[in-house]
C-alpha cells in the first residue's frame, strides 16, 4: 500500500471532495457508526458550516486549511465575543471532522489535533430548592384547560424530577416502556446508551393516571378518525410524533409563574440539576448519580460537589455565631 502524500493540498488536488460533502459524510458517519444523537449532529453541523463559511470568505476550504488557518479562525471567534465553551466546542467539531477526513483519505494530516483549546468555563449549574420544586409540582396539577392537560403536565413534571432525564429523553419516551406500573424506567440516552432509573411513588401514580387518560384519547381517535395509535407516552401533532421540547419549555414557564418563581430560573435542565443536587444533599454517592444521569465521565458529575460546597459555605457564613458577628 502506498503511503499518503505528505502535502494535504496535493492529496485534495488529486481527489477533490466538495466541502459540503465533507460535512454531510461526516454527519452520516457520526449517526451510523458513533450513534450520535440528533442534537449532537445539529451542533456539529452548525459549527462546521460556520467554519466552512469563514474559509470560503478567504477563498479556502477544508482540504487546504492549515493549522495556522484553524488558529486564525478560533481567534476570530474570540474577537466575535464567543464564550470559551463555544470556542472549545467548535475546535472539537473541527478536530472530529479532520480525523474523519484522515480516515477517509481526504487529508494526510489533522491540522487541528495539536491546537490547545481555550478550555471551558467551569460554572456552577443553576438549581432550585426543594421548596421551589414542590411549588412547581403543585402548579403542574392545575396547568391546562381540562383534566387531560393537567394529568399530562403532572406526569411530565413528576417524571422529570423523579428521574433527572434530559428533556429530549422525557418527551421521546416510548409508551411501551411505561406499561404495567413499572418500578424502573429504561431510558435511551446519549450515544444510544440505555440506563435504568427508579420511579418514586408519586411519579408512578402520575404515570398511571396519565396513561389511562392518554389511552382513552388514543382509542377515541382510532375509532373516529382511523388514526393509528402513537408509540410515544406524550403524543404530539408535529413531525416527530411526540410533544416537542419547545412546547414543554413553554409549559415550564407557565408553571414557574403560577408557582411564584422567576420563569428565567426554570428550565428542564435546571430541574435535572435539582434532581442531582438534592440526591447529593440527601447522601447519595457520585457514582450512583453518574449512573442515573447517564454521564459517560464521572468528572461531569463532580461539578455537583461544588454546588454542595457552596451551599455548606453559605450555611456556615449565615448561621455560625462568629461568622455572623464578623
């Protein structure tokens, strides 16, 4: 086998591949071989299209870009005011693209592999107190124009807080995974990996009540409109066939207003953080929380220890007599 030419430009010249095909082929490979989730693919696509446009403006392309070119692009991203985390993500996307291109024989090197990223901003996740979560759960029971919408809102909130699911995992739950009053739910998460999470008694009851209501509505639709039953726990009329993340996000804002909490402070991800933080405060170990959240790396879960440290520090400074005197 002949060794690939050392000059990436000569390799590209011998077998030119359009930049648009680089992106589409890379995304197809990530979906088929790496099992990348839809949101991950969308993120890759946005990052690489931005880099492609920047290169095209300078009459360059993926095949001819050098390490200096990639570094110049990252400097321009910083000049635009993009955060460290965004720049780090874009560099990661570019690295992944060039690794794929090398494996495909489109490049003889990876010009981004030795570039040091800016690192990510290590910010403590926003969370909610137990009282605030209880207020949101109470508000969910009265959210909607009728009994069906109230049962759906209650089931969504109880399941989200009981399991710490990502919002995409929640709205895309298959109904077959929820039959038979389960004590555990099988969740298909990032990278197409399955994990088991236990259900609390309130979540199980909310699930049972919603299933009865949902199934009755599905049967009525089948008889009246010959509409096939939905495979999702939370059916929707959109292209995906289930309740959208955007719709649920709007529901959460309405719950926050009803609960007397700033809508800006409440998102599905904040409730995921609340789930993890409250477990840690209750004595759960990090490994268990890592498993429940579906984190591939324990270091991702360790940020919650900083949340707990911050709360303990605040407790001491607020209640210790010497700290109060100072």
